[in-house]
C-alpha cells in the first residue's frame, strides 16, 4: 500500500511544522496543507514563560523560521471544527472543507480553563504569544503582587521571572511541594528552597477557590478561607488537549487523542487508522516505562513524535515504533534543570547529589529496579549518560511486580 498523496496537517505549532519538514525531507512531493487556529505562522512556546517575559527574546525571535521552501498551502486563523473520517474531510470554521488522503493531527493543548466567570482584566494564562505579551505588559513598570495559581513548570518559571523583575509573588500549589508529583519530594524540596530564598510566598496543599472582581481583579480566596489581594493573577492550572473538534469523529478520546505505538490514531474500538497519525501535546500513547498511556507536553516530544508520525504516514507497511527518551528542561533563578525519562512513574528515587549552597542536584529514578528517569540542576553534563542508559533499558517494565 503506497503512502498518501494529499496530506493535511491540522495544528500549526512546533509538531505540525516539524511534521511538514519531515514529510518533505522524506521525499513527499504531493500537496501538504498546514492548518492553524492562530493567525500567525508557527512559533516556539518554551521561551514565552522565561526569556520572552524578561525581554531577552523578542517577538521576532520566537518564530520558527520561513516555510517558503516547504511548498505548503497554509491556512492560518481558521481552526478545524470537525473531522469526518469516513469521508476523509476536515471542516474549518469558515465553512471550507479540506479533503485528505493522509492526516497529521497536531492541535496541541491549551490552558485548563477556570470553571467560572473571571474579571475582565488582571487575570492571565500562558500559552500563546498574545498571552505572553499581555503578561509581560502587566509585569512592566511599578512593583506589583502576582499570584500564580498552579505550581507546574510554567507557574514556577513565571514566578521566578516575576520575582527577578522585583515583584511580590505568591505561588499556590495543590501538591505538598511545587512539582512534587512530577519530580518527587527531594527535587521538589530543592526547587521550593530556590523560591523561598528568592522571597516567594508558597502556599502548599492549597487551591484558589474564587477569583473576585468585575472590571478588574480585586482578590482571590484560597481554600474557601483565606482572602488575598494580588494585582495580577496567572492561572497555570495545567493543560487541556484540543480535542473538541474531534468529537463524533470515531477517534478514541481519553484525556487526549489515543494512539498506538506507531503514532496512529485509534478509533473507539482501539483499532489504528493507517491514514491518520498524531503528534505533540494532544496525544496519549503507550510507553514501555509507564503503566498506561502517557502524554508528554515537552518540546522534544513534539519534534521527535512529529518526525516518527510523518515517516509512518508515508510508509504504512514499514512503521517505526515511537519509544522516546523523554527530555525536558527548565530555568529558574539562573539554575538550569534538565530531566530525561519519566520520573513521575518511579517507585524509588536515589539522590546522588544535593548541594543547596552550590545549587546542584542530581536524582535518579527507578521503577521495579530499572532506571526510568533522571533530573539534574547545575549538572547538565551528567544527563547524557542517563539518556544513553534509558535508551538501552529493558523493552517493558510496566507489568505489576510479582506477588511475594
């Protein structure tokens, strides 16, 4: 069975662009249409919560480069609203319909929404370039009080930037420590100390339960008990995959779009679609180091999964399994964190270095006795060895341990 001729990529962010590049690099000369909900071409998101807010990166510098050499048909500003898998058609919000022989789904994820109404101004999210511009403007000028609701990577990075700019910062974490669910208690404790030493107020095991104000935010309530009066609020409540447009398509949607190990989208019966692949934040896929399907909202995953998806779409009889060594990084207070693998699925951690004075950390993560991840701070050179070991890990360590 030959590969498809007419390919549509829905999602014009990093994964979508890398898929288009991979298709052309593999020799596909047929039509490729890139569909994006935003009005601008693809740009890089990781700098938005760091260097863009500080002014180290400009608007122009976050764009991912010209697409002219790829010969694409680009449809920006018109999001997909429906997928008809039987008719192989994608319906856009302007009423136009795109036919496809092969489809790459890369619509990513957006910020998890607040469950109620919000004031007109003073409340921010961090996902798009417009979001970052608005928050940057709010943090420019006089000293203000920023409250960050949610202590994931984006929340912690923005807290670090805001504190570095001289603002008062309150970080509200539902976990016992910021990022403890993703990195474990030792690494989370190291990170929390960085924030505390910088003067950030951390409210742990806490949740923002109400946001007050109409024209502008006037305050928040934490845990239905404590009232605070920040000037600015960042809602960093996690991500929600952009799957609404896939409702009724027959694809399997469970906290994202489920795929098989070859990046092929699954239908509601668990069968793969050979002509539909997916990449990036929208996907949930099997991994040999995890007990069930995982989602990786990392830059490296978008790049690597997109390349694998493009190959498998063009070569349905010779698909390549997608088994990444996950990789992510974060910079907070000048400390560079690097991580590989899947630390959140560990059942044991081993701290190999912990030095608060030198701001160095090295933690290895194990599951059933096998390495599944590593995290360093100020020790980036050590990550390469962990990555190599993870690439050689046993094929499958996800089954339950035998009963004793």
